[in-house]
């Protein structure tokens, strides 16, 4: 992809569109080159496996009494 610098003044939207396209193409090329060297990186054209469904629990975990919100204790009035 070639970006024409004179487009920056004549057509700034086309210029920045070309710049962003070029940056995207370079990042894809860099990632694909890194994926060839690192076996843990998947190539971009390989879809990621679907996430496994979460196991259903029989009952929810018990909550501790300290975690419950309680009303603050009212201060006691002291007669003088």
C-alpha cells in the first residue's frame, strides 16, 4: 500500500484512510511472521475454539454473615 503525502492537503480523509489501512496491513503481516516463529500464536485465519460451557452447580455457595449488609448500630444516648 502506498500513501501519497500530497493527499494530506487535498483529501485528508482519503489520506488518513490510507494510513490506517497501511498500519493494519503491517500489523497483520507482523503478527503472521511472529506466528510462524512462535508455535503458541495461532495464525489469523484459524478460528479460536469455542469456549466451554460452565458447569452448573447444585446450589449457590453459602454467603458469610459478615458479607451481608446490616444497618449500622445506633449510638446509645447517655444521660448526664
